[in-house]
């Protein structure tokens, strides 16, 4: 019972780590896009004033 459980544990750990990295990358990308949008908005506001 020990070996299969350990294998399962490792696999779930790896998939969780992969998921974590992917979500981290996606969040970082979203954050960058948000910053760009905000910068554009501020530029537009400055131009209007």
C-alpha cells in the first residue's frame, strides 16, 4: 500500500505545482495588462486636462 500511495502523492504534488505555476504566470500576465491599461488611462486623462 505504501508505494502506490507515495506515487499518487508525488503525482498530485507535481500537478499541483504545475497548476500553481500556470496560475502564477496567468496572474502575472493579467497584472501587466492591467498596468498597461491604467497607464493608458492616466495618459488619456492627462491629455484631456
